[in-house]
C-alpha cells in the first residue's frame, strides 16, 4: 500500500503541483480569460457606485431639518412656514387663554430647534375661541369675606371688582352682601343650585364697610377712677391705669394726669393713660360738680 501511495505521489501528484503555477499563469494570461476578468471588475465597480449613489439619494431625501419656532404665530402663518420647510403641522389640542386671540399656536411637539426629517408631522396646541365654563363656589366657602373669595375666583379664571360698599354694623368689614353679573343680582341661594360662568368673565360685588368714629377725650383730672371709667365707657374709649405707691384702692384713687390731653380727637376703642394717686390733687376743688359727658361725635 505504501508503495502505491509513493508511486502516486512521485508520478502524478508531485508533477501536477510543480506544473500548476505555469498552467494558472497561462490560463489567466489568455485573451479570453483577461477579457472576462475585466468585465467582472467593471460589473463590481458599477454595482458599488449604484449602491453608493442610491444610499446618498435616499439620505438626502430624508435629511434633517431645523424646526422653526411656531409659537405665538397664527395657525395660518404656521402652516405656510411648514409648507416651505417640507414638514406638516396638525392641531392636536386647543386651550383657552384670556390674553390670546383664537387660533394662536401655544405649544408645539417637537420643540423649536429640534432636528426633524422632511415630511415629519409637527403637533400643535392652539388657543381656543370658546372659553370653558367653571362653577362658581358659594360665599360660605370663603367665610363670606370678599378678599378670600376673590382669590378663589382668580384660581378659576374669573375676574372680580367692588361695585359698592354699604354700611352694615352687624357684619365684619369686607363681608359679601351679594354679587352681580351683567347687571343681574346673584345671591348665595343661586350659587347653591349651581352657577356656571365662562373663564375671563367679571363679577361685581357689594360688600360691607365700617364707619370710623371719632371721639373727644373728656376732662378726667381730679376725678376718681370709678367716675372716669364710666365716662370713658360712655365715649367708647379704653384706659390704662398707672398708680403710684400710695394707692390702696384703685376705684377710689384720684387722677392727677392723663394722656392724651382733654379735648383731643381719637378713634373709638383707643386707650387713654390715667395716672392715679391716693389724695385728691391740691389744684382740684372738692366742691366741683361731676363734669358733663361729651356727646359722641361721628364722622
């Protein structure tokens, strides 16, 4: 067996291998083979160029665009800009804004400055022509106080103003009496049944006010505190007492000084400082009659 393999290698395989380079050279140098190899190379190069050019054309067709800022523009203008930029716009939502005309672009998606492809759709949010309606709360939710109620209305997009202030001694200053809309009176009962109003509307209010009453400080020097207390309460004034070391019974002590001075004009509820001592001041006449109480003076 070994002899056969040796004979095959020596007489067949080895001579073939030695002759192979020459045969290949002869094969590839023949005109026919050279012609076909050239055609194959041209075909490969042509295929490569076609693929490269096609990809370039496809990429240019979908090239990135710089998205314009369409916000604060009327919708018609935004559409014109989109057509020039080879992209589309679609209204996705509408929101009512009190400070904007209807049909103005409020927001866009993608955002301004984004890179987009040709033909991309940009979604817009525009200002609505119809304001939404909101429910007006009852006065009791703000404890009937105008300033608190005003803030509640502002959160709902409703404006408010004071139409009139009326005197009402039974209610605190700034309490709501009623409100009106377009001249129609609206009470708490109407609100309990449910009252809707468009955002941006204005409600006018009638509220309470207080009278600032002026008082005249009476002459209190030489009087006992008990008498002065009565006179001050009659004038709707308060007092602070400052007694010296001699005073044992405040009610029986005498007033030797007061601040403010007698005849001074003050507001009701203000305080008068009274300085007390045990003995009646020497300048006082024991036979003096009780001073008359000054009548109340209202401005």
